[in-house]
């Protein structure tokens, strides 16, 4: 028994994990992150519009 006999099964297990677990969930996860980001940007831009309007009324923005 040599080191290659120990490393090869570990490598095959890691490869199997990527192919059967990580690759199928990557697309929905990425889509979720993008949607959360776009929602956050939209929320922040609407809040920023209100902050800017309030500052203009109070004379904070010239």
C-alpha cells in the first residue's frame, strides 16, 4: 500500500461531491444572490431619492 492508494479515493470523492452536489445547486444559489443584490440596490435607490428630496427641502443640498 502506498500513498497513491490513499489519495486516489479521496480525490474521487471530492470530484464526485463537486459533480453531484455543488454544480446542481450553483445556478439557483447564484440567481438568488443576484436577485437579493438587485432588490437591495432598488431599495437603497428609493431611500436615497427620499433622503435627497428631504435635504433639498431643508437646504442641505445646494
